[in-house]
C-alpha cells in the first residue's frame, strides 16, 4: 500500500464523519456514529510494512485528521466534555514530536 493510499484510507474516515443526519435517524444515533468515525481514525494502527519514515508520515497524517475530526465533532454537537480538549492537546503535542522526528530522521521528506 502506497503512502497515498494510506492517506486516502485515513481521509475516508473524514468523509464518513461528514455524513448528515438522515430522516429516521435519531440525533443520538448520529452523534454516536460521528464519535465512532473519529475513533476509527484516531485509534487506527499504522499498516504493516511501512518504512520508518513512511510510518512517521502516516502517523502525522492520522494525527492531523484525528485532531480535525475531534474538533469538528465538538463543534457540531456543542460538546464541552473536558476529555476532548485534553485529547486534542495530547494529540497536538504528539504531532509536534512526530514532525520533529520527521525533520531529524527523515530530512523532513
């Protein structure tokens, strides 16, 4: 699987998240579906067989997508649960570490 295919797979989770409530769906069911969608992306392990640098790039893409989806979830559902903000902060710190690692070990490429 190429890095582009990996990115497309992760981005596919964002497309699922963007689905709107359809007639007959309860708001609670849609909120759960949105939560499940961001968890699917945020909790996804890297695919096997990536080189070190490709895995770092994959993780950077996953973290950016995860942070964005969680923020969208909070905004859409006016969810002020403190755990979301804490997770976003942790993910942002992890993203910064991954970006430094990419720069140091993979020449930023």
